[in-house]
C-alpha cells in the first residue's frame, strides 16, 4: 500500500541526506547507495515516486532502480522487518519463524521438460529429432562454441509468435515471427518453472526478452547454488561458460540482483562477483562499474586488449576462468584497476 510505504519512508528519512518532499508522493535525497556526487554535495539525484500502489526508488546518477522495500532492506534492517510484519498482518498472514541457519542447498536439477503444447525443444534432442531445427544446434555448438553441458539448458523454436501469444499477448508477441528459427534461453525459477524467455535469431544479433510472471529478469536460477560464489554477468550465453553464473539480461547487474533480493530469491549474504562486458568506452557500463566499486562489491576488470565479452574470449582461446580469478578486485584495488582500465 502507498500509505504504508510513505510511513516507513518518513521513518527512514532522518538517515537520508538532503531529504525533501517534491510533490504529494514524490521525494528527493542524495542516493545512499552510490553516494551521489563526490564533488558537489548539494546534488541530490535519488528520487522516490509512486508506481501503481507502491513506491519506487530511482537514482539518476548511478541508474539503480528498485522497489522502496528493497531500499529499506538495505538501509535499515529493523525497519524493514517491521515493514514486512505489518504488511503480513494486514494481508492476514502469519510470519514464518526465521530459520536459525540456512538449509543445506540441494543440487537443483535442470528441468528439461516443457508443456506438451509448447513448440519449443531442448537442443540436446535435436541430434535425433526435429531436423528443421538442427540449424539452431549448429549455431549454439559450432558458431557460439557453447559447452555440451549448456545444450540441455537451451531450446529452439520456429513458432515463436504462436507460442508466446497466449503468454504475453499479441502486441508483445509481435516482436517475433513464426517461420524464423530462434535460440530460446529460458528464464526459470529455482524450481524450474518458466517465467519468461530471451529469444535470439541466428543470422543477426537480434534478440527479444519476454516475461509473463515476476518483475525481475534473470537467467540461470534453475541451476544456481546460493552457497558458493555467484558470478553475475550481462548475457545468458556468457553465463554458460562460467560455473554458478546468473545473467541479468542487460547491463544493469546491480538492479537485477536487488530485485532478486527483494523477491527473497537471493540474500545480501550471498557472495557474488559482478562481471560487465569489456567496454571501457561504454558510458553506461562504466557508470555501473563505478557504482559497484563505491558499494564495495567484487568486480572483474578485464585486460583492455581482450575481446568484448566472455563468449568472444572463449572463442579466441582465452582461459576465462583463470582470468576471472586473477582479475577480480575489491575496494581500493578495484578503484585503481578501474582507473587504469579507463586510461589505457
């Protein structure tokens, strides 16, 4: 409820620098996550504003966007716990007792089956069936050089529009076409349930992302283990070359992880390292890396002469896993490496 979010925002406001109210439900303050401008202390580029019946936080400096509840969770855990308790009481739910420790994670099997009426087929089946889709397997295995272990996690279709229309509606499904071959990268929850998909054509770098449940975007949750280091990358294909990787389907890795935390899929205690593409001239990527460094996150700074992304590096014969170990930085070391990466 909007009134409840505003109530807890006002309780949090004494800790927010330059907090002011700009409108009936709009608030402004210095972003507590990136620190806002270091040179101009009067700048305040963090905003909270209403979306439907809740509040959303957006920083116009670091670009981070997340629900108010996620901001509250990061800034004041006691207030967040009170917020959740109040919300559950109003919804008529009893809060579950907090576990004394995290349960031992099970090895989550990759769910390979799909509903019988879905015209999407696992790549590992294409050697023996569906010859009309065999080009998708060739693209994944011979062009993209994906490891064999990835084939069971990817799918193919030539009826994308027909398949997606009942799930996302005809307007959104119009982004894809029947009769065109697509590599399908499923977005699935840890239990294997599909909530979306990213579709990629074989001849061009054209892709479209769809979701029919949940607000977050993440590829790899169905094979993810929270008890070991998580590598957070941009694209689903890149994630398939790295153990225990999650792809956020875009460059805003920080917001993607925050959304997973707000959905109680990830926890702030889960160890993670952020890996952006090797694009020092891309202002958006540089901004995201600067924010991660300020937030004291583990980041990978690639050697500048390397190819743009993990897939291209692997195709060039680079031992990506070895580089990831050697080029992960934190704190002051990350600041120094980022500066060198930008100046070369």
